[in-house]
């Protein structure tokens, strides 16, 4: 099992969610985050005063996937989130030791 | 006594009352989300405090029988003698109505000052300062200009409060910004990033202020006749031109027009036309509003140059807009509108009382405000504690949070 932390443009959330659902991903956790990478921030002007905003709002999707589904999920997420411009985001892939479904106590792959 | 005038001023009073909650929206949207309630409170609590003080003593100090051109006497304290019978200030409406119409101006003016000390003042200190400021700054100024005081006797023109309301609140705001010092996040090393938390709220407040301003300026005719209609039109046109003035300058210097620019420009135009609304023609009103927008845009930038933290630009918009308006009234006043000619119509002498009223409002307003601020600082302590300021005044001063998310 792997945990994916997918940081994407907020505007791409719906298309990524739809792409993942067609692959049978039936649950995800969404976090509204702020950060910067190569895109940096943007300029805001209030009554002539310019502020360089340091952090850009992004959306982070956390999902758990079976090892055998990993490649197709990654491909789908990248295809759905990509624009080719700076600021498309990052995906981190983390190993997962175990998963427990709290309702039934099931563990491992059956708990996903 | 006129039923039509009475009806008109009842409605105008209601419109001016609306401006204080509108100001709460306007200012509230401009601060950070942790201070939106405290900033709204600075305006809304004035409806309580200043209204009652006005009835107890303020009205008499401003509009009571004159003492030496400086203040009114105490004839009308506790509203003795203020009845359904007209007062000499407005002979076609009941005395109580004139009193409450002027009450709304007093509430708004004290609330305007709060833009300077937003996000850092200790609430009890704010209340004490506002009470003293009403009695020692606003009431004498109102008396000088509108209550047969020395400026009125010199012939200074101020139709609806460019001097009394806007310059006076601007001067008080400058003193407050000086005495309180900048917000912690603007101090060296504090990050320096403060942006409005809810501009749509500010736009709503700005729209409501414009609406209320019709009562403010047209109502200042104190009769329902053609002068009120004229003031309504000059007011509207100046606000409209103010938008264009601000936006033009902003577009040129920052590359993009902004909604905050639109609403700030409208406000600047409204401030600028306030003293002249019932004295100047409609085309000059458009010029006054346009220049008001452009001048106030520049004046707002002064605070970072000169290093005072006038948080919500009371000095830049009300102080400078009011100053421009008072001088422009001296230039463009015409006897065709209200019996007095200005510089452009051959009466250069009108500039002198206009200049004196500008100097008086800035000097008296600033000095007395500073004394009052230092006094309150000694008695209560003006600033919220550093940890309170960092946490936000909503929680630390009021035990409330605006947004439960």
C-alpha cells in the first residue's frame, strides 16, 4: 500500500477527483494548503500599496492505493492536473505500514 | 414650521444614521479577519455612546447660544428647551429633529476617526477617547462653523461638513496614528504584510455610505427645496467623478484598476464635494470629485513615506479630501446656487475664510486630539497588550470570533 500526497492547483480538484473515481478510488481527504515552489507568489495592490504574496493557495489530496493500482492512479492524476505551466504541483509517494478500518477492525488491503 | 421640510429631514436623518453601520462594513472588510468585529465595534458602539452624550451635553456645546464665538452654552443640556418648536438654526422643522439630524453627524464623525487606530487600540481607551473627542474637538468645531461661531462669522463656507466632519476626523486620525504608533506587524521586522480580509464587505459598506450621503449633503439644506435637489445632484456627480479620478491614477501607476480603488474614489469624491455641495455648480462638482479621487490616491501613499500607520486611510481620504473640498468651495462657489461667489466668480476674498477653516480644523483638531490621546494613555493605556494585538482584538477585547471555520 502507498499513501499519495498530491498537491495540485485548486482549480484542478474536480477533474482530478473525477479521473480518480473512474479508476475506483472511492475515498480521499482534501486539505486546503498554501505554499510556494518555483511559481512563487503573486502581486496584490491595495490603495496603491503593493504586497508580494508569499504563498499560493493549493489543494492537497491524500489517498491510499493498492500497490498494483499505483501506476494507473499516478498517470490519471498527472493527466488531470497538468497544464504545463509553473505551479502544477507535486506528488509524494509514501509507504504505508498498515491500515485499519475503524468500523470493522479490518486491516491491510481489505481495509482500503 | 413645514410638514414637507420635516418629512424630508426625518428621512435624511435616517439616511445619515445608516452611514455608521455602513462605515462598520467599510472598515471591517479592510482589516484582517481577527479584527473585523473590534473594528466594526469602533463604529457601532458610537451609535450608543455618542448619541447619548449628544443628548446630555454635546448638542448644547455645538448649537447652544454662542459664547464668544467659541462654544455654545449649556442652555440645551439634557435637551432642555429642545422641543417640537423650531430652533433658530432651522426654522421650518422641529427642534428635536434638528438635534437628532445633527446627532447622526456627530456619531459618524467620531466613528470615522477609528480607521486610524484600528487593529491595536484597547477598547475602554477607545470609548473614553471618543467621548472626550466629541466634547472637546467635534462640538467646538461644529459650533465654529455651523453654530454661529467665529468661522461662520468670518464667512467660511461648509455646506455639509468638509471642515467639521472630514478635516476634523482626519486631524484626529493623524494624531491617533502618531500617538499609538504602527501596528506590530508593520514595525521593522514584523513582516509588513497586511491586506484586507473581505473586500466584498468593504464594497457593500461603500455603497451604503454613498446612499447615506444623499441624506448627509442634501439634508444639510435643512429644507426640501431646490437647494436640496441641487446638493443631491452635485453629491452624486462628484462621487461618480471620484471613481474615475482614482481609477485613472491607479491604472497609470500600478497597471490595473481595482474594486477597492472604485469604492475609495467614490468616497474621496463624496468627501471633496461635502463642503461645496450646496454652493458650487454641477460641472465644478464633477471637477471637484475627479480631483478628489486623484488627490486622495496620492495622499494615501503619504503614510508610508511619512511613517505613520493610519490603518484605513482616514487622513488620506477624509483629511486631504476635506481640505481640497474646502478650498475648492472657495474657488467654485457661485451666487447662482446659494448666494455666495468664490474666486472663479470674482470673489477672491472667499479664499481667506476657507483657508482659515482649513488651518483651524487641522491645528485645533490635531493638537486637542493629541492632548486627549496622551491623557487617555495615562489613565487607561491606549494600546492593547502585544499578545492581545497578535491574537486579534476580536478574541482579546470582545471574546468573539467572526468566522467559525
